[in-house]
């Protein structure tokens, strides 16, 4: 299969490099990250897969007349407009876009540009970062993808992409309720990202503080309530099981939004805690902690975007 990765950051770089072992992969990157990949290949430091260098071709835009079978869409939400300009010329009649973006609302954006029938939604469970230009680091843990068609059916596109992941030995699950999977992940990242960023602290410090630990639970309860009110079916114990996971891995979990905040980059707060607030407001659900987090972090996000 021909696979285009938009773009080769932490998530796209890791999964794209794994796919490149068995398939024709094109990595989209830019700046110094692109230059390093072109010189040395994309270096992957991985607890799960071992260290290796991917020799997948890397460019800043796809060549003319390039039509991939699958686009692995992994950009930050605030890069959606720019990313869509890059991938639009590559969309063929059989091209499938698999979105692995964080948060809520990005699927609607892609649907409006390319049609719902071409867009599969996914939830990527991976602890990884772009540790330096040309290098992606994966820290161990789940390393898996849940994916599904927005109709809830196991369509030919879902099965085809599932077979691709199977061929690449990527742990995955074909979901018949992908919105539930995405909201379950949102319960996790609204707490991890929101609480780490608002306190400017690592998760371990947050959860070791009794008051902040209770606030973390409140973030998750609000997220569950907003999701349920919007019609998403979530496990009744999602808050408790998610807190157990956070506590179990509190020493190693670091959110990408926290890393962005510390580096002065824009934040995805609008599609994470901000989305919880907006959906809560739409359905009459009170979300005071998510409101506070998203409002406060909007200042840092605005500063970063205005640089």
C-alpha cells in the first residue's frame, strides 16, 4: 500500500516508520525536522519496537500526481487548514483518511473538506514525543490504535486499513462505536493535559496533591457528563478506571500539550478541555473545572499563535 503520513511528528512519525518496514510510506515534515530526516532517515528510539532508522522518503509536500491509498492524519488541530491544503491534491477515489488527532471536532473538519465516506476516525494510545529534530521517541505502554467508520459499520475501508495495521504488527481494534473510544480517550487527556498544563507540573506532582487529585477527578466527571449528554455511550466506571491508569503510570505520563506549553507553542486546548466546556454548555451540563482550565490556557495559546 501507498501511505502518506501527515505529518511525521511523534504519533505519525512512529506509526509511519513502523509501516515503512512493509509498505511504501511518504512522510510529510518541514523545517529542521525535515532536513534531518532527509539526511539521516527518521530515527526512532522505542521501548516497544527497539531503536531503528526509517528510510521512508520525507518531503514538505507530496509530488504531483501522487495518490496514496491511506493518509495517516496526525497533525495538531491548529494546523488543520494548512494540512488540508497539502493533502487535497492527493485525494483519489479510493483514498482513505485515518485521523488520529486528539480531542473532539477534527473529524467534522475533515468531513466538511473530503466527505464523511472517506474519513475514518481513530484513537491512538501511545506515549511518544519528537525529542529533537529528526528523532521520535516512544516510551513504552499501549502503542495501539482503535479505528472505525463514523457510521458504526465495519466497512470495506475499515477492514482494509485494519489489515494494513495487522500486516505491520501494529496493535489495533476495529471499533463499531468509534465516538465512544474517542470520548474515553478524551476523559483521559482532558485530565492529563488539562491538569498538567494549568498547574505547570508533571502528573506525578498533581496526583500526589490531595486537592489537585480531587480536581483531576472532577475534570473527568465533567467530561463524562458532557459526552453522555451529547449521546455518546461511555462505560459507567470510566472515571474510576481512567484514574487507576493515571495513578499506575503517573511517573512516566507526560502530555504533548504540556510539552507544547513549556516550549511556548500553540495548544490544542480548544479541542480538549475547551471542547468539553462547549459541549457541556450546548447540552446544559455544568463543567466549571474544564471552563477554568480552557479559559486560563487560552492566554498562553493566544501568545504562542501571535509570535
